[in-house]
C-alpha cells in the first residue's frame, strides 16, 4: 500500500499546470479532489479530466470529488494551488476551512513570490516554495495538453529546518509516486529565480511584440533587448542576495538562441491576444518595483512594462500581482 493511500489531496486550479498535476495525482491516489467551477466542473463531472500528454500519455481520470469552491472541502493533507497570480488571494481565502496545522500547501505558479504571499494569506499549514518547467495549456473543451518530453517540478523552503525538510521530501515522494518528476532543493530561491529571470524576458518580449521566439531572435534589435531584459532581472536577483551566477544567466541566453522552438509563444502573449486578464504584474511589474527598491537600473524592463500596461489597460485586462 502506498504511503499516501489515505491522504487527502486537493488541486485548486485545473488549467495547464494544475490539469497535468491533478490528472497524474488522481490517476494514482484514491482521495484526490479538484476545485473547478462552471463549465469546467461540468466537463470533469461528465467526462473526467482528459490529459493529452506527450510525456505521460493519454489519460482520462475521475477524482474522488470535484467541488465549486475549496470551502466545500474538509481539511486536506496536501493542497496544490495552480491558479493565476491575480486569483491567488481569493483562492487562499476560500481554503481556510480545509487547511489545518498539518496541511502542506504547494503553490505551483508563475513568479518569484507566490509562496510568500500564501504564507501571508493563511495562518495554518506549511507552505512549500516550488517551480515547474512545463509546456501545458487547457483546451476549449477543458481537456489539458502537455507538450514535449519533460515536466520538471522543484520544491523546497529556503533555509529549511530538518522538520521542514522532511515535509519537503514527503511532497517529492508524493509527486514522484504519481509520475510527476520532482526534485527537492535546499536552495529553492536560486531555482525559482533561474526560471523567473528567463520569464522576465520570454513572456514580456513575446507579449509586447506578439512575436514567436524565432521572430525575436532573428531580429538583432529585439534579440539585444531580450538580452537586456535577462541582464536586468539577473542584477536584481544578485541585489536580493539570490545565489545565481553568470553561468546561469548564460544558460538562459543559450536557451533563447539555441534551444527554444522557433514557434514558441508565452502565456502572457496568449492572454494579451485573447483580451483576458493577465499576469503582467507577475512577469514585469514585480521586477520593475524591485529594481527601483534596490536602485538597480532596469530601463528596458521599465519601458516594456509601461508599453504592455497601456495595451492591457486599454482592454481593462492588466491583472494584478
């Protein structure tokens, strides 16, 4: 019998990331609950959650229960929060009845600070920092597509006590047991910022110009701006005391020039184009505010943040941190 056979597990947010994590958890463990509203809940109730995964194959899974709100859940052992940043506060406020002292909460989200924000919203439980490298999105029929042969999750708490480290290891075992590649990291902030620095360039510039990665790197001026965005975010990370090194910055740039697919787009770009609420504050506003606070020059980040803000506010869809 699995160590997690009797554990209650909830996934809040069933988009690309939450759908992938939720599908594999519900396919492995018996007591998994999904939080989904409206048409998404109806689709899951009627057809199950359908996952099209290049990495883990086709799955149709049926959770133990699907509820409209976390308010409808009993106290859980593990909760994975996979919502957009602008929905995080509301999601946490709805979770107060299902979080106990022993509950482990793992926000798997964009940005540099979602776990800190969750700690501010919730007074119980242990919040684990995380990041995920994945290409995944929800489709119009609420199925989820995961592309490419990777989906890697990292979990940790900076300067974790031994008791916290044991909890972190339990999360890693839970996820790996479901086929979700997960690594426990002592220096989780360095891992988070390596991804965040990339996204400060990747999401922002693809969204501003509505270009694919291939279009950006084939234009010398835009490629130079991409390098500037990476450098500015890297300097902010150094000023914050994050353990990033020149080799990490260079790897991010190497990925831009030689590894990312020509047709790659970003979630911010897709949201801007669709007129949806965006995570502009997550990908751009946060780094601009931190650069000002730390007195680190970030002129390209500031300019693009302003330009994207005008585009988003025109549609009333800027989103909030």
